[in-house]
C-alpha cells in the first residue's frame, strides 16, 4: 500500500497542537439495549451476563428473534460487487449485520450466530447445511452440539428438555411437535412444523467451519463541528443490492416505503444516520486544525483558509463511517440517477479542484471542475448561500465506509482557499443496534475510545481480490496468483505490506482471509498460518494457525485474527501461508495520530462538551432531551409515557482557539 502522500507541514502546528474537541469512538448505551460494538461487550448485557450455556443461548435467541429488538429474514446482501464468488461477497460479519443491516438470509444469519456466539466465549460453532434448502448454526457446549435458528426462528428440545443437535432433530421427528408448543416464535414464515418437516427432507446436514467473517467495528471519529443523527425509522436512503434485481425481492423493495422490509414478523425495516461536518474555518477556531488530515501551502486567517504563498496548495480530509454510505435511489434498474448519498458544499475564492479517493490515496478521481456542479440534484440545492458550490459525490462514495477528500488550490498568496465547508453524508443502519428509551427514567451512558482505550481512526483495506490491479499495491515480494482459480487464487506464502496513512501509525489491526480446505480425505490437513512483522519484513511472528476439524464438509473457510501490536508502527507486513490456497483478504487498520493516542478517550478540553440529544414521541407529541457531557459518563432521560424512539444525536461543538 502506498501511503497517502501530500507535501507540506501538518496544519496542527499552526494552532499550537490538538486541544479538545475531537471525539473518538463515541457510543451511547442504554440499559435496555446490548452493546453492539463487539461480541465481548454484547456478552455483558445485564439480561444475560450471569447466564451460561443453554440459558445464555436461549436468552440471546429470544432477543434477536423478538419483533422489536431482533433481526428479520430478507434477501442476500453483497458488498464486494466485483467478486464473482457469492461465498466471498456475501456479508458474513456478525457485528456488521447487527449494526448496518439488521436483516439477513439464512447463510448470513448463520454467520451472525456463529461469529457472535464464538465471540461471546462458546467453545465451537459451525454452519450446518441442508443441501441447497437452508443453512443453520450449531453451537457447542456441555459436550454436545445444539441447533439454534435465528433465521427460521426455531430450536428443537429433546426428550430431556435440552437443545437438540441438527442430527438429533433430523433423526427424531417425534421432538418437533412438543417443541413447537414450547418454543415461540417457531418457523412463523414456513408454517411451523411444516418448516421443520421440509428442512429434514434435505438432511442429513453437512458442516462448514469458520464460515463467518470479522473485522467490522462501529468505531469512528467526530471532529469539532461534526454531528451524527441516527434515525430508528427509514429516511429514504438505502442500499440497492444485485440480489434485489428480480423476483419477490424486487417487488418488496419497490413497494412504498421503498427499501428492505420485513415480511410481517418484525417491526423493524432499516434506519439511517446523517453525518454533517461543518467546521468553523478561521484563525479564531481550532476546527480546521483538528479536522484536516494534511495540507500544503495554506494558513488560517481571520476569514478562513488562505494560500500561504503564490502557486499551488492543498487540504485533505478523511471521512470514515460506522455504516455503509447509501443514496436516494432513482430508477431501480440503474444506479446512474441515485443522488444525495454525500453532498459537498464549499466556498472558495481561488481556482479549486476537488478529488476523491476510496482506496486510501492509491488513486484519485476528479469530483469537480468547470461545469461539473449538477444544480438539478435535489441535494445540491439545499442550504445554498451566495458563492457556495455544491457537488453530489454519490457516484464516487455510495457503497463505501470511508473516503478521502482533497482540495487542490491555485492562486496568489492570501487568496481565499476555503472560506466555508459542509459535507453531509447519509448511511444505512440497523435500528436494533440503537439505544432505546422506555417509559420512566432511562439510565444511559456515553462512552468513548476504542476497545483498547485508544483514540484511533479506522482505515479499511478491502480490495476486490478478483482484480490483481487492486491487489498489487499491497503485495510484497513474490507471489503466485491466478484470478481464474475457483478456490485458490494464491498458491504458497503471500506477503502483504500495509502502511498507515501519512502522519499516523498502526496500533492494531484485524486480518481476515478466505482459505481453501480439502475435506475429501481424512484426517483433514490443516496448518494455514498468519504471521506479522513490524516496520521491516523480518522477523515474522506467528499470530494465528488454523485448526480445521475432521467434521468439515465444505471447501471454504475464513481465517481471522485481531492483532494488537507491541508498539505502534507505520508499516505492518502480514504473511499468509495457506495449506492449499488463499482466495481473498481484508484488513482493518486502527491508526493513531500525534497527540491522539491517549487512554480512555478523555477530551483534553473539558470546557467543550459533547451534546447528546434524544428525540422521541409520547402520545404523538415529539419530545427532545439534550445532555451536555464534558466527559464520558452516565446521564438519564425521563419519558412520561411509553416513547416512540425517533433519533439519537451526538454532536462535537466547534472549538475556539486559545
């Protein structure tokens, strides 16, 4: 990976360093909602933190199948659109499903269940496939396997009252009817007992190992002058997937209100989050200094950012979101007329070009030039002021979780480079992950910092591995690659070079790889390895080794490992040694910048509070409860009656210069 490079002195030096304002990994917790940031924190929810084994499994199952708090069945969701193999492009990350989508098809639900339960501490998990009819999860505890189906909403109790295995439910139809009377819901979309009967016709099941993905995190950063409002109900922005192009799925998403929705056994459809970044730009404010990633030949003046000298200058910003960027959808047959996923508004007094990168600076696309502003786009017409340009960035950033925005200026010293800036971005989220209010006094908590107590930015590295051109910037040394190989594009050891963006260092990272297992001979041969080296490509240390079980009946599995580095590094080398072959990779880097790596996420200027605002309706009347929080900690919200949750907002106010 080539570093994102822009010449020039980091602008933070102009304002005396970073001082308060930026909020790292903001998260609002409700006593009524689990912590959806990762499986370990999800496990600590009060409703089940003291439970284990079957009691824990059933408690989580009940929560995730509840019409209000749970997920629902809907068509496959893909993200790697160039990938020809559905196993790879299917969303399989448990926390991504729970935070971004909230709905899943059976393979996705199985990946969700397996990844979540494994992360909560259960010994083993696996996918049980019923020919091409259905996929279900099995969880291991107490010396045996147990079937637990969130997608079809069922589990089977044996004659002793224990959760049966898939093999057990296949061999014992006499358990079905008694279970149907004790378990609720029970196959509501497939006719109860008839659903079990139909599934059993496709048995006995086969088994797949480590079929779920990982690495997603809802961590992000709010800079001074930035706010995010998360809505429980659809605001009209949603992701159109290729699996929606025909049949029942197309009819469902095309029906008003358009977008994914439940077939009737869930009150949830989808939600949205709107991010507004509108920093105060001028020497009286710190917003620009704390919000820009890097710049060159510019300085702050009373009226905004100006060129420091004659010639060219630049300012580059990084935008990363916990949810996928989505547009308003026009004609569902094409994405060409989608709009308003991200609208940039800015005012400049010099010749300015705007460029966008979605691969961490490897390539840049011209986003604006003479005549490129489309005034017919609805999003471009809002909040217009004299001299303000508006550019719709939808075609560049829809479907992404992060992008870089660079302004390239040209003019005379003192020329107004950037007088104002506003970037509005819409994303799709799963309402079930939002902190709910209920009648009475609600005990809430605002938390910051990532899982290691660090102030980090998340940098996803997720190339389309079917395209060697996207992979080459990350490959180091020799490799054996063939895109046409169905299961093993890479043969032999393969090394990837991952570099932090300029001015940052990698604190920790998540490694994920699609691997090939030969299951036609027993015992299954295993030994795939991940190795990591810091700064230099040697020495490598092993961080993960596969232990493929003998019961595996499927060629595809995922290896993944989260690695906390012994010391922050600008470069990390990841060596993957597959037993048979490597299909694809994904990396999520968590990087810190100067003066931003302190523990606890505490803000360095306690006089600049974060503002958390809850909107809700009681008896049709909309209420607003705002709390100013000078630091992370608890607060309360009182609802006089059962509320309808509308939204929750976290805002980082602008910061004045000292």
